[in-house]
């Protein structure tokens, strides 16, 4: 009986140990917020592009800025960040493009499905390494819209800030492996991508669509449009097409249609050019390696067709 | 609610707290209610199928016991019901696609629509578990249970509902019927097991899985990288499945219920038969007891034994999924086991050093994992034996896989030496040691865990 009472009292001590002791490495190693990357402004200023592309891997697998430059004879740059979402595009527009002296650049934002009206900064789990170099504090508007992290995530991050250094710690492991292979640890992912992507088995589209005007109020899109107006940026939104082989239920198709109609009229009323590529006939299933990404061998082909159809002949 | 989420820990904590405050009968009612709550998180409609399985298991057990003269008919109904439902959900679309291919092969146009079927998660596990109860009642290996709550809980107990271990009534149902006592040593060892499970999933399986996925997403990686990918997959699938089992066993232990071990260091297997005694033990023993032995086992001559081995392994293969690669995987393992029974008759086999046998078994099983990971056989043929070895890049990834695998080897050594610790120290020292182990795992997860986690691989089976 004595043991039982003792053991009941022991339990809270054990639970506290489970919560408190793993926080020790955070105290030792610590974590400092990454500072805003001023070099990215200088770099863009030097490149002085008139055409700029924003987006994530959807853009990165589709558009080759050099090819666009060659066809249009307009200096072009892509600021694609894999895994980025509207929050990051808003920060790039406000804190990088908007801070350069480039005169009235045309900025194309590539997105898929209803991502443009999602109040998020990254498509996966929140990644501080992507967001922090773009922040100029206090960024009140950004933090008021962003729904990247839940209260549970925020609590965990504040107790164990070492989580934010995970990727940095993993690069040490990569560097250790480099001692044996003499392969530059930063080029590992690039090396894998160089073997080309194969087509995977597709899953049906189960994405949820909420009423457009409910989504728009909570999203970054109004702020993106506002910044573009203030900074005299010519904004173009490009809704990319999905792999035509992805099966989508009729109800979802109808929701998608009404979403695109509402988005189109909203952008028109705000003076933003909208390119809807969902029905474009030169895109076929063979070009995709999954439901949304284009295989690398089709990148130049896609870029050429996009440039000739939508940039040289924007009508 | 996935096992590796904070939500699950809050859920388990809440259930555990309430559970130990209740008397035995109410404990079981609570467990049944929270098991359905847990399952409804996946898909509320699918909980109906689970409920039907539970009621049917109870009813057929009752009917067999009360009406022994017609017991065989009830057993047949029960078996066809359980296997038929499993077959409908898991294999309908595979069957439709194969029929369409076969007919179009004769030049006939046919357009059979595939069905929009959501496979109830865990059905392969709870279908086998419920069937084992009915068969055991029929064979008088277990008593029929009059308490529907206990039987329903046996079918739907939340820690092992989604991916096993596949339990037997004599072990699990008996524990539900008996009084459980609160024990701090069990609680801490349960917490340590859960932490180790989280570590295996979030640090080992998910990080190595990323390497594996990158390689298998490549169009033509060449044979060096291809086999590195297969090695990565063999580490990933073990860490992933073992993680699930350990979280299930740890959660259950906190509630005073002991689940079966599903793994016994499969990396140390020195033959195919030995591997199947160490890997997914509860499925292997289910197939042995309910398929292999009733078919005659090895008692009816060599040819019948070979047939039985092939049937068992084909069944084991198709149990994993409706796809030809699983059939090939099952057949491959049948061939390995049959070959072993012939080869081990030669004296020289006995003289082979154990370490060499372990390496050979690992290589043979790695080859088998390629069929498990990859459904496109032409991809295996084109990349497994041709193309560039990419020596340096392969070496780079092998070093990374090795780094992530080190904790698994440390754990194997710890488990091997565990009995020394247990016999030497008293309960309170064990409580402290378990807590230290758990804290180390949690710290490791915070430092090296993946930001995004995938579902457990065995969820889809």
C-alpha cells in the first residue's frame, strides 16, 4: 500500500522530468532569430529584372527564367522557394521586390488549387528557416493573418527552441557523410533531382473548398494586392493546371469552377490580371510526375509555350 | 489522430487518468468507448463496420457454443463473413481492374467502373483477430464469452486496433476479464516504450524514409542507388512498424494490459524460417495456426508441405495489399523457406559461421523488400541490375542511413543485456532507468526528428 501511494506521488515527478529535461539542450545550444537578408535586395537590384516570378516548386518545375528572357528579351528572374505559400510571397513582395528601385516590375505569382486564399506561409509544416530571413519586424499584418502554427506548436517551440535548429543539425550529419563521399553536402538533393522524376500513382483529389468570400477575408491575397498597388507592381496571378489524370468528384469539380469564377471577378475588380490555365489544351498527363509537378524534361517546353501564349500575347 | 501526435498523448493521458480511478467493469466500458472515439477520428462511418465485426464475433462465438451440432455451419458463415467483408473492401478494385485487363486482352472493349471504396483502416488486423476468437471457440481452445463488452473490446482495443499486434483471445480477452493493478514500474516502462516508438518513427523511419523516397522518385537512379534505396526501405519499414508496435505496447502497458511482441531482432535472423519467427510474429503465428496446420502442415508428406508453405506465404503477401508485387513477394518468401528446408539437410550448412548466415539472410530479405516497396516490376529490372553505380553518392547515402540506424543497434544490445539490469536492480532503480531512457528518446526527437511525418506504412494494410 505504501508503495502504491509513493508510486502515485512519483508519477508527476516523472512527467515533469519528461517535459523539463529535454529542454536542457535548448538552454545550452540556444536559438537566435535569423536576421533579415539584405543581400537578397542587393542581388535583385543588380539583376534588375522587369519580369519576376514568385511561387513554390510548382513554379520551379515549370518556368526557366533564362528561356523566358531569351524569348521575350526582357530581363527575368524567378524567386521560387520550394514549399512556400502566400505568406512568403507577401513578404517577398513587400520586403524584397518592393524595396528595390526596379521600375514597375511585372510579378507573376504561380499557385495551384485554392492555395492563393489559404492563410499560410508554407505548404508543409511551418519552416522558420524559410520565413525568418524575410521578416522585417514587427510584421503585425503578417502575424495577424498567418495560420501556420497552432497554439500547441507555438508552445512546443517556446519550450524547445532547439526544434528550429533541426535542419542545421542535420547538415552536420550530411557534412560527416561528405567526409567519406567527398560530395558537397548542399548538392545532395540537387544530385537526386538530376536523375529525373518518375511518374507516381495518383491519388484522387480530396482537397476541401470553402466558400470563396469566407476564404478571401482571412487570406494574404488582399494584402498582396495592396502592396502591389503601393509599390506600383504589375501583378499577374497564374492558376496552374493539375495533372489531367487526377480523378476529381463532380461535386469537387463544381466547387472548383465556382471558386475560379469568384476569384476571377475579385481580381478583375481589383485590377489584377488573372491567367487561368486549368483548361489549357497543350498540357497533358505525360508532362507530370505527380498530381501537380512537371517532369524536368518538359520544363523548357512548358516555359516556351507559357511565354509565347501568355507573356508575348497576354490577351 | 495519429499515434505520433501531441493529440494522442493528451488522449492517452486523459484516458489513463480516468481509467485508474474506475472499477474493473467500468474500466472496460471506458476502454470500449474511447476505442470507438479513437477510431471515429479516422472516419466516423467506418466505425459501423468495426461494430458489425464486434457483434458478429460475439454472436458466432455464442452460437457455436450453444449449438455444437451446427457449429461447423456457424464457423463457415463467420469465416466467409469476415474474409468476404475484408475482400470486398481491399480487393474489389484490384479484381475489377484484372478482369478488365483480361477481357481487353481478348480484344473486347469493356468499361467496368472502379468503385469509390474507402478501406476501413486496420480491417486486415481486426478481421484476423476476431476470426481467431471464433475459430478458437469452435476448436474449444478458448471459452466463449458471454460479456459482449469484453468481446467488443477485444476486437476494437484502441492501442492495437489499427496495425496490431494481432492478439489471441486467451491472452488479451483474459486480461480484460481480470483485475489490473496500478504499478509505477509498468507506467514508466510504458512511457519509455512509447518514447522509443516515437523515436523510431520520427527520427529513424521518417529520416531514412526521405532518402528512400528520393531514390524511388528518380526516373533512372542506377543500380547502386537503387539497392541503397532498398536498404533504406528495409530500415524504414522495420523502424516504422516496430515504432507502431512499441507505441501500442507502451500505451497498453500504461493501462495494465500486456500486448504480444511483434518483433524479436529480425536483423539477427540466420535463416528465412528464423526470420519469420522474429518478424511480424503475430501474423506469422496466426497464419501458422489457422492456415498452415489445418491444411496439414508438414505431416502429410513433402509435396503437401510445399503446397501449404506456398499457400501460407501467398496469403501473407496478398494480406498486405491488392497488388501483384505483394503476390510475388509472398511467393519469393515461400521459395526461400522451401529451399532452406532442402539445403539444411547438407552437413556443410551447419558449418557456415552464424555471422555469414545472418549476412546472407539479410541480403536475401533485402532483395524481397524491393518487391514490397516497388509495384512496377519493370522498374526493379531496369534499375536493379543496370545503369551507373554512382559509387560516391551511394556511399554518401549509405553513411547517412548508417548514422540513423545506430540507435537501433544500441537498443538491440540494451535489450540483450536487459535481464542483467532487471535482476540486479530493484523497482525504483528500474523506474529511474526507464525514465532516463524515455527522456533521451524525447530529446533525440527534438533534435533530429522530421518536421513533417508520414503515416505509418502498415496503416494501409
